[in-house]
């Protein structure tokens, strides 16, 4: 495909993503992602495939390793705003995926169908979990220009702050990257996110350049303790109560995962 055709396909896909309801969208290159910090660190992390939210590995890859679809050249990442005023977008209803994630899945499903039919570009809908064939979505979003990684270890976007959820698809053509962007709101903030953590997950520098051979680390400087955060999420599961909910005949356990580090972030608050 010529560069001109790629550029016009790229604009058409980004526009379609917006029409379908994505709050943000952008492209990143697969080669850049292969060497991005999350992709290189995860396989080195002890217990990366255990704990809250992990699934059985069906890729046959080692823990934390990504199984790239054959021929994937670029990735489209989309973000959907999860505002504080709509907390239910983020809730798990028993084992049923949160409403916000269902919306994201629907958008990518439709984008995949449309891209293949209209532009004749082969696509692949990434699942959420790495161990099921997914990718590290925050790194992909940064390289696609959606925002930066903040000191809370989340993607911070200029418009919505960290209050977005992500999903992605692969394309077998090299769409030009739409990022990264020069944006760093944490420089002028007093660590409101880190101070809001109920578990003090940002007090210990668990990951260092010496131990992991890279300087870009969780929470930027390695000061985000993933196992500690995971314990808070397990507590959220254990304390979930059965409640009546719209669309369910019988009461269902509603899991509300902690969001303190994202809700405390002032970026994008109107
Ligand atoms: C496993 C997982 C968890 C685990 C472990 C979290 C972790 N970050 O390690 C647990 C269960 C604890 C968890 C908790 C949460 N999660 Co979670 N989680 C995931 C999952 C499935 C993979 C994340 C992962 O393992 N990354 C690999 C590790 C090694 O890297 P990392 O911790 O992200 O650190 C890297 C980056 O910071 C990067 N980095 C740092 N600076 C820079 C700079 C540049 C330029 C670049 C390119 C990269 C970069 O380098 C680090 C590696 O060295 C993703 C979905 C997905 N498929 O990506 C969601 C995801 C990251 N989680 C998400 C959310 C919202 C949460 C929670 C707020 C809980 C909630 N209410 O849903 C907390 C917040 C935790 C936090 N502050 O990071 C969202 C984040 C959205 C956003 N705005 O960023 C995601 C993307 C899912 C989604 N629905 O969209 N999560």
C-alpha cells in the first residue's frame, strides 16, 4: 500500500473509531512496541502470571510474554472515558465484564469488521489478557500518542486524565505512528495519586534499573508495588456483596475495584 493510501486509511479508521464512540484513538508500530518498557519488563517479573484477574495461559508463551499475531505491523489503540460520575462503567457483575469494557469490545469488533470490508486491511482483535493473546495496552497508548504514563503508573490523557479504559486491534499494514506526545502533567503535581493509595503501594521502590536492566519502570521510577496493589484488589473481591442490579434476575456480587490513584489525579477534571 502506498504512503498516500496508508495515510488516508489511517484518517478514515480514526474517524470511524470516533463515530463508533471511542473517546481517543491512535496508532503505534509493532516493532516499537516489541521493545517498549512494559513488554520487556513483564517477562522478568516474578509472579506476573498469578493473582487478581489472571487467566489460564492459552498462548503457549512464557509468563508475561506477548504472542504477536503473524503479519501484525501496527496497532490501533482506543480509549473510552470512564468518568467518576459513572462508576458503574467499571464494575464487575460476578464474572461478567464491566459495562465500559463491553462498549470497548463492541467498538473494536465493529472497527475490525469495517476495516476489513471497506479498506480490505486484515485485522486482529486483541483480547484483554496477555495470557490469552493480549498486549500491554498502556505502552501501546503512549506510543500511539494518547497520553503519558504518570507517577501512578497509569496512562494520563490530557482530556480525561487517567480515567480511561483501553482496547486494541492489530493491522497487517504499517500505519504511521500517531505519537508519542510531549505531555507531562506530573512535573507540577504533588503526588496526589500516590498519597491517595489505601495500601501505600507507592512507598517502596520495588523495581530498579540494576535489577531489571532498564530505566523506564512501573510508576516511571519503579516506585509502584504491583503485588501490594493486587492485594487491595483481592480485598475488593473478598468484600463484594450480593446486590440487586439492573438486568439481573437474582442478586449478583458487584466488585468495585479500587480507583483511588486515578480518581485523585487532577488532570482532565472539569
Ligand atoms: C495485570 C494488570 C493489573 C494488575 C497489575 C498492575 C500493573 N500495572 O502491573 C493489577 C491487578 C494489580 C492491576 C491494577 C490496576 N489496574 Co490493571 N491491568 C493489568 C493489565 C492486564 C496488564 C498490565 C501489566 O501487566 N503491564 C506490564 C507491567 C510490567 O508494566 P506496568 O506496570 O504497566 O509498568 C510499565 C509502564 O509504566 C511503562 N512505562 C513507564 N513510563 C513509561 C514511559 C513510556 C514512554 C512508555 C512507552 C512506557 C512507560 O513501563 C513500565 C514497565 O517498566 C492491563 C490491561 C492490558 N492488557 O494492558 C490492565 C490495566 C493496566 N489496568 C487498568 C486499571 C484501570 C487498573 C486499576 C486502576 C484497577 C481498576 N479499577 O481497574 C489498578 C491500577 C494499578 C496501577 N496503578 O498501575 C487499566 C489502566 C487504564 C489507564 N488509564 O492507564 C488497564 C490498561 C486495563 C483497561 N481496562 O484499560 N492491573
